[in-house]
C-alpha cells in the first residue's frame, strides 16, 4: 500500500465531517500546485441547498479565494465520482485535473451515465484519475447508509 | 402570437439584466404555483463563481427562501436550454416542471449532448416544455455575442 496523497487524505477527513453532520460522506479539495485553496464537505441538508455537493462548495470557495471564475491552474480531489452537476461545474471552472476515489454507478457522470467529459458538447475535459483512496471512501459511504437502514 | 407566460417574461427581463452587466444573457425564475419564489440572472463573471448560472442561483435562492433542499412543488422557467450542471441541479432539487426558451446545441444537456433527463441514472426527471419565448431569448443571445465579436 502506498500512503494516500495528502489532498485525498484531506478530502476523506472532510467526508468524515459530512457524516458527523448527517450528510452523505463526500469531501473535496481544490489544490493549486502544492497549495490547498479550498476544502469542503457535502452539505445540502445543512445548507438547505440542493447544489451543495462537496465539489461545488470547494470550486465556489476556490474561485472566490482566487477572485476569478476560472481555475485552469487548479486540481480537484474528491472522494466520490462526480455527478453530472459537479462534472458540469468542473468543466465550467476549467479545472485541470480531477482525482477521485470511489466509483458511483448510481449517480456518477464521469465513467457512468452521461459520461459527461466524453460528450462531444463538453467544452473542457480535465485529466481524470480514479480509484485513489477508493477503499476508504467507499467504506465511509457504506457505513453511513448501513447505519440509516 | 400568444402572449408569453408571466414567468418567462420575468426570466427574459432577468436575461436582459445579465447582458447589461456584461454577462451572457440568461435568466431564470422559480415558481411555486402562481407565486414567484426566486428570480436570477446569469452572473459567473460578476460573482467570480463558475457555477453561477441563472438556474443555479434561482434554485439556491428558492431553496433558501423555502428553508429546504427539495423543491418538488416548484417549477423552473429559464430562457435557455439548461447545461449538464444545471440539469443535474434540477434533478437534485426535484423540480416538478422545466419550461425553457431557446435550444442550446453547443452546451445544452436536455435535448443535446448528454440528454441528462433521459439517462437511466437520472434519479428525477421533471416534465419539460421547450420553445416558450425562444425567439426573444435567442435574439438576446445573438445580439450579445454579435456586439462582442
């Protein structure tokens, strides 16, 4: 086992914070080179905001911190395969690289469903790396849903 | 010619406000029955927020106003075919009906590209009505881009 890269470790910590708050445990981190620009936990229930996925909150916080709507020099680390909403936002933000943990056959839109980045109408395709920390990310999700059944 | 429904008229007014602010002219309105819950204009540049499409801002404002993340009793009116990000948000918010104006072959994700609501993994499909006010919505967009060429 290689140690997990620091940004994914931070994203997993954010996912754990989400679970503690009663939210589906997903976390995301925006990096600019070696620098953390934003960390966010999934929070739609807490914020009463159906768009408040971890990726969306991290992208919005990063854009605000940098004072611009394009993050072409930034990478996104997220514990779960992004959905269509988040994949769309990643393209709009011009994120350079996406690193994600667990696959999401039910709601993912990168390797499942609409496979957004592979669509001819997708105007910006980040580099995508998957499976980083997927064991831990998937376990967090399974524990969360098992406890609620 | 039938007169335009009031919510689309309000969405077109918001699109015009967007253009005045130097933003791509798209406007959106969330209705709950006959009541306006939120009106928003496209504002990614102004807000330094790549997710700040009119639909996203209207959905977020409506959810905040109603104090809940699900808008199953609400309809969305928008001047342009929603993109993948916005279509995803519409599903997450459980919006009942979507009325849109102009088609968007380049970035739309309802009748173009990923056709998100037709995907087997789409967990909520609103009723969709298109072409309402498309002439005016399309003219606003063409004028905006022609002036910038």
